[in-house]
C-alpha cells in the first residue's frame, strides 16, 4: 500500500516536473515567437520603407526622364524653326510659352537683343511673377541661393546679348541635368542670333551691292548717252562738211577734227568697256562667223596705217582653220584691233606680223612687232588699267592705257588666255588662244540676195529730241534724197503715226515726256507693223535688250555716219517689221 502511494507520488512529481518543463518550453517558445514576430515586423517595415524609397526614386527618375524628353523635343523643334525662319519676337515668345507648359517650371524670363534694333533688349515672360536673383553678365550661368532659379547669360565675343532665366521646383539631384539642358538652350539662342545677324549683314551687303550695280548701270548708261550724243554732233557735222567744197587748209583741219573725233570715240568705248566688264554688264553675243572674212577685214583696216609708217605688214592665215566658228566676232575683232593698233603705235621701223592658227580646238593668233619692247619689270603690270610701260608725263606715246586691260578682260570672259613675250629694243609678241566651237551646218547662215530698192523713195520719221541731232540726220538723209518728218519725243511720234504712214521710223531712246522704249511698246500694242530702228548712244547689253524687248527691229549706234543710215534703210526698207509681226 505504502509502495503504491510512493509510486504515485513519484509519478506525480515526474508529471509535475514535466508539466513545468513544458510550461517553461511554452513560455520560451512564445518568447521566441514574439521576438521573431518583432523581427519580421521590423524587416517588413524596412522592406516597405525600401520599396517606398525605390518607388519614390523610380518616380523621380521617370519624371526626370520625362522632363529631359520634353526639353529635348522643344530644343529639336526650335532648332529647326530657327534654321528655317528668321529670329522673330513671335518665335521667341512661342519658345518661352512651350517651356512654361512643363509641370516643374514655375516661370521663365527671356531677355534678348533685338535682331532689328541692336541697341535694344526685348523681354519675354510667362508664368508667375518671380523676384529674380541677379547674376553678373560676365558669368555664363548660375543658380540662386536656394537652387530654385537658374540664369544662363548669352554672350558673343564678350558682348552681352541677353539672358535666359527659369524658376522651377525640382529635387536637388536634378540640378546638374537641368543645368546641362538649359545651357544647350542658351547655345541654341546664341547660334540663332549669330545666324540672323550674319543673314542680315549678308542681305544688307547684297542690297548695297545691288544698289551699287544699279547705280553703276545707270551711270554707265547716262555717261554713255551724254558723251556719245555731243560726239555724234561733232563727227556727223565733220563728215557732212568734208562733203562740201573746201580749201586744202579747211579739208586738212576737218580731217584732223574727224581723226580726233574717231580717237575720242575709241577712248569713250575703252572707258565704257572697262566699266561694263568690271560691273558684270558685258554679255558676249555668240554667233557663227567666218574667221577668214574677219581676218581679211582686219588686214584691210591696218594696211593703210602700216604703209603710212612704212612698216612691213605680214598677215599669215593657216588654211586648217575651220571655215565657220562660233564666238563673238565683234569682240574678237576688238582683240585684233587693240593688239595691232598697239603694235603700230609702238613700232617706228621694221614690221608687224600677225599669225592666225587653229590649234588644240582653239582659235589662236599672235601679233609680233619690232618696236621698243617692254621692260621686264613692267610686264606684270602692263595689263592693269591706265598703265603703259612709261607712265611719266614726258612719255612719247599717248593713250589711256586701257587697250591691253580690255584684251585681258575680254579673253577672260571668253575662257581663253593671253600671254606676252618682250625684249627691250627688239620687240613684243602678244599671243591669244580662244576656245571657240566649230559651227554646225545648222548654224551656218545662208543668205539670199535681197532685192535692191531705191531708198530715196522711202518715207522716214525721225524721233529725236536733240535739235543738233535733228539737223544732222536731216542733212545726212538729204544726201540720200530723203526728206524725213521730225518728232521731238515719243508722244509726238505716236500722234503722227496715228494719222500718217511711213516706211521706217528712226527712234531715239532717251527723250522727255515719252521715251523711245515706251513709244515703241505703245505703237506695237496698237498693231503698228513697220520697222522701228533705235538711234541710241547706249552700248550695254542691257540697253540693247531693252530696245529689242520694246519691239524695235535694229539699232544704229551713236555717233552714226551716213553709211550707217544707208545700211539700215537698205536692209529694212523692203521688208516689214519682224518685231511688229511677231
């Protein structure tokens, strides 16, 4: 019995200890669980905080990328706009407005140099009013103390052009990125201003050049008219007087006057040619021509002059030269005349040799004399205007010194080349090579013999405002048994032709009230179909084009001679106007 009780007590004690251990284990487990739960909670809090931080940073990065994308898009658009359009107030205001539409930007101010008025500054602003923090003009860019404002100064060559300010609310880590982006905007505005300024300067220079060209054209046309009109009176009067009964002394004086007039005409032509070429007003009138015929004409022209100075004159023409070439025969003839004329002038004894060849698809000719020669130190400058080998006041040979200048300029216009070889007291050789084309068969003119007419039966109207020229042309036409009608200006001519018929009209171009160009256009518009021949002192291509554009058929240049009028009457007296019938 007692043993059973002892066993029971022993079991109870064991069970009690076991229960205590289990209770302690439970308490320890609960404590461990509580600690682990606390750790898990803290870990969760840390993870949530980290996720929140990452999300916030991700949102900021996305917002920054979005901001950069907006800025780059605006930059690209306005770069194209500034390249395609002039820098204007509306374009600058549009730039400011587009930038202010960005969420993070509170206000923008652009102060910029006026492209049209360089001394004034223009202000463009959008957004809320801001108390802007000043930045010295010498500093390229800078932030305000609280990093809420960025100012970018725009300068070129140490000259202040304006500034670009922006107020914004962004995280501090965005500042460097925004700074780089807005500096690019400043560079874009500077480049746009410089392009606009360069364009304005270029346009102003172009306008000055065009005005200068117009002034030059007007001056050349005016001086051409003013010089040739009185010269026409001198040459025409002298020619008419030479056809009257004269004493030997009077004839000698008139011959001298005629030679002086011809020399003056050459000088005027040289001056005007140089002026036209330098002003870009010279146009080559290319046509098919016969080089042999041209050279024979040149040879005949200078044969008498060389005989008068007792100079041998040899003219060699290579048979292999094509029978027809394409070029400006008048200007080519001018090259021959200038070079041979110079050779005769500077050669006292010996010979003048002209050699004409066809070589390497080029029309080549040399003019060699046995004259005084040119010093080596003067050869480089001999083609300069108003230059002779001896420019001193006691020089033996007179002249303007423009002949060789004109040769050089004409050869250059024809894409050829000119060279010189000279020895003192031995002589000089000038060589010219011109790249002329061989005329095709279709360019070879086929002439049909014209029916000869009695020009004395033609009725003629002369439209001329100068009383001197009226008198001269009446006297010249009287030599051809023609008594012309006279009109003093284009208006009188129109009224006369509305009531009278004539075979040919000689029309001066520059006249008061209604000039020759306008009068001709009015007559053509009224259906007038008779030939109208221009009497003009104008020799520029522009003035000649004006004549033909107005409806004139041909041109007789002042100072004209009796033969010039006879040729015009013969050519146009037996056919209708080509201009009037077109």
